[in-house]
């Protein structure tokens, strides 16, 4: 059994299995086409967009969509600044042309799990430490006041 663990083949096999698992779960589809902001607005204003998915991220909107003639698994991706001008331009083009589906994903304002964990446990830790210090001081004071 020790010979198996010392063997380089065993560790290579573990590395390959781990790499395979990571590749299976990280199988994100790359966009078919990346459009610039100007290309996006010209295709949108020409009525060549059939589907839009708008997601705010920091100071830009990340937009995924499907153009006329795209198959179901094909899409484009672009970034548009989060400004009144770009929003008005998008809204005017959307009203002018019939776009089948528009998804607007609200900005993710959910706090991290780590932040929630720390903010809920730190008060209890502080109370426990204070309780421990108080008990420690009472024990020390009792020992100092004990007659010799």
C-alpha cells in the first residue's frame, strides 16, 4: 500500500481526476460574438436584436442578447455605460422595434455569507471573552484576598 502512495502515477491520477472535475463544472459557454457599444446600438436601432438580458455591474450594464438569425445557443455580449444617454437610447430603440423578450436583472445587493457569519458571531465572541475575563478577575481577586 505504501508503494502505491509513493508512486508518481497515483498523484498524477489524482491530478487528472481533479482537473476533469474542475473542467466539467466550469463549462461556461463563451459568447458567439463580442460587440462594441457602437455596434450594439446600431444593431439595436436597426431592429436586428430579438432578445436582451441586461445586468447592472458597477458602473456599466452587461448586456447579452440574440441577433436575428442566431440559433438558440448563440448570443452576443457587450458592455454599455450606466448613463441616462445610453438608457434613453436603448429605451427608444426597444420601443421602436418589437423585441421578443427583455430581461432586466436587478443589481445583486445580497451580502456575502462570510459577512453574515462574522456579523452574527462576533457579538457572541465578545460577550464570551468579557465573561471569561470577569470570571478570571474574580478568581484572581479571591486568591489574592485569601489569608496566608
